[in-house]
């Protein structure tokens, strides 16, 4: 029988440890299972969100990638700052160019021709009626340096009037 001094001890007796080990504890297994289930749920929700977000623009994005296989295209549409009055619905195409392609800062004519070509692809593969503006960004990432970028943002009615410029 333990003395009162021993029972006040913060240490347990060997008998108490054996009794505790005899009772199986499933808390750790359930915690791991819950964490895995939570992780799979979050990944599934993110995948579903991204699929729904990009689905309307996928045919245009695929057409751009077929025409320019060395580039990476990203297409998105909607109203930026939709909570504010006066914002217009914009279809935005971002095309990342490889280093071997044109320099978007130095070759304005080639960039304009690419933008016009992208607009014609958008007109063919995307319903442009919900959009008031069309925006093209040509981006070239350069290692260890700032990116080169060329942008053109015009109302769709103005894009209709643009004609390609002959190469020099």
C-alpha cells in the first residue's frame, strides 16, 4: 500500500501504467483519418472551384495553345471590382511567351499582330456578347530580371476595326 507521500507524487505507479496500456486508445487513429479526410475534401473543393471557374474559357484557351504551342495561355472573363458602379465586363487573355519568341517591349508591331490574332481566335471560340472590353497581355519571364510585358485593353467594337500590320 502506498504511503500518503507516494500517492501525492506526480509520478504514476507501474500498476497504473499497465492498466492504462490495457485500454486501447483510438484517438490518434481517428485524428489521422479526420486529417486525411479533411485534406482530400479541401483538394476536391479547390479542384471543383477551379474547374467551374475556367470551364467557360477552356475552348478558347485550347485553341490558343494549339496555335501557339510554345506559349502558356490563361483566359479569364468577368467584371473586376464588380461591387463598384461603372466597371465593365472584360475578357482577358494572358499569353506567356518563351524567350526565343519576340521581345514584347521592343517589337510593338509583332505584339499588335499577335493581339489581333488572339482577338480573332476569341471571336471564333468564345461568345463575346457578355463582354464590353477585350484585353491582351503578352508576358515574357526572364530569369533573374523583371518580366517584359506588353498590354492592349480596348472596347470590343474597337478591336473589330484593327487590321494586322505587315511585317517589316
